C-alpha cells in the first residue's frame, strides 16, 4: 500500500498595509471627534446660559483663557508719504562778493572747507581800496588840524585879540572836516576794511558753514562787484521740502508732525513739524511745497539729498477693537461684552476693517464697554 504524505496547511496571507492605514486613520479620526466632543462638552459644562447671558465659573479653566479689555477712544494718524528734498536754508546761504574791483592775491579756502564766522576767504589788491584808505587818513589829519585851529581861535578871542568872525570861520572849517572824516570812515566800513590793510581788501565769512562754490582763482582780476566770488552755506539748520500733490493739499497744515527718512541714510528717521506751506501750486508739477526745519549739528544732511516725508494727519477719535475679539456669522459681526464679573452677552456691531490689528467700530459699542478680546470663540451660547 502506498502511504499518503501529510499535507501542511499554508500560513494565512499578510494583511494589506492600506487596510491597516485606513483602520489607523479611522481610529485617529474617531479619537479626534471624541476629543472635540469632550472639549465641547467640558466648555458647555463650564458656561451657564440664561437666555443669552453666559456665566463662566471664576475658577474654571475657561475663565483663565478669556481676556477682557475696556473699549477706549483712539485717535489714529493717517500717514501721507510724499517725496521731499533737503535744501539749504536761504538765510544761511551767503554769496561772498567784493565791494570793489581788484586782483585776487590769495584764496586760503577751497570748495568743501568748513569755515567759521570772521575767517578770511580771499585777499584782493584794489586801487579803490587804497584810495579809500588814503582818503580816510587825510580826513583824520584834516579833522585834527581843524580842531586845533578852532581851539586857537577861541583862545585868542577870549583874550580880546581876535574878531568873532575868525572864531566862526574856524568852527565852520572844523565842522566840514568832521563831515569829511565821517564820510571817509563810512566808506571804509562799507568796504569792511581793517586797520593797516592799505590797498588790500580781505573778504571774510559772516557765518559758520561750508564753502559750497568758488568762482575765482589766485591772480584773476575781478571787475564785476556783483558777481559772487564764492558761496558759503550754513548747514547747522536745513530745510526738508515736501512736494504735496494737489489732491492732498487740504489735508496738510502747519504744525503737523512728520517723519522723514532718507534713501542715503538707511535706518535713520528724523522727526519734525511743518513750519510753513507755500501759498501757490507749482504749475509744472501741480504740487504744493511744505517746509520742515531740521537741526543738522552732525552735518550729515546735505543740500540736494532726497527724502521721503511722511505727514501724520490726525483723525477724529474712534472706537477701535482688536480683530481677535470679532465673531463672524455670515454677514453678522458680534462680540462678547462683559455685563457683570464673569458674565457675558453677545452683541451685534458694525465695523470698518483696517489694515492693522485693530478695526473701527461704527455702532454697537461705547467707550468703557468691556469686551472679550481673547478666547471669545470658546464661549458657546447656542
């Protein structure tokens, strides 16, 4: 007889990994649903709803997660950025000219040099200056002679040895000499001459500042007294001139605060106020120029530098709330208002959205109302 070999049963096929994943995902989903239900149930248990009045137990975890703040009036500023430019203050920019013609002897300074009040900028040899100096010396000598002649005539007359007409003649000569001396002295003062200058005129700066332009050279002969030889610009104070477009001119007024930034000086912001506004629009750019006076003790603001002038236009006081306090339901916006300690009631409001974290409330709230600003979604009055 033939023996029949025993048959070994084959092991069961392995379970599909996809099925395992589906089972695991279903389990996690069920856990999440159960957890959410539990959380909702816990929140409902911590809130007592009495016809829309929600009361939260003071010692509950939910109360610790609610932030309540009073509604206040805020006066936000509208910012108006406009292009600007740094300019030298006209009263601090001086054109140095020679009062008389002459040849340039020396130029101790060059463009870009910092100079102080009274410092010599140039020396010129001038025939007119020499003549004025000589006239002043002759006038002083004539005045001294006329004064001594008058004293002699008065002495003789007092002794009975001279006629009255001699004294009057001496007095007239002294008065004429006095007038001539005054004229010559005034001429030297107009030329800003110093004692001992002779025919050399020294041009000095009347202000502290920087030499911004030089229009002559040593040896050059200056014939036009109206042509500036150099320009000294005072930079301890400068102007920031803002170009305000025509459609914004009604929103800009003197005294408004501004913030000024500079492309050439990253990170630097200068604060100031509008000091003056030009009354006439520039016809080519249709802009109105507003001027801000800036201190420039460190000399970093250079005339001609570009700037952005941000004008801060204050707005009327408004009720503002954080957007975190808002609850949206279709087209309705509500907030929870605290009507008693740990008691809240839902209130419909109307708002105007802003770009920041706050929005304006146009109706539904008053200054002093206490609003839930954090955790409002945890309250459930359904």
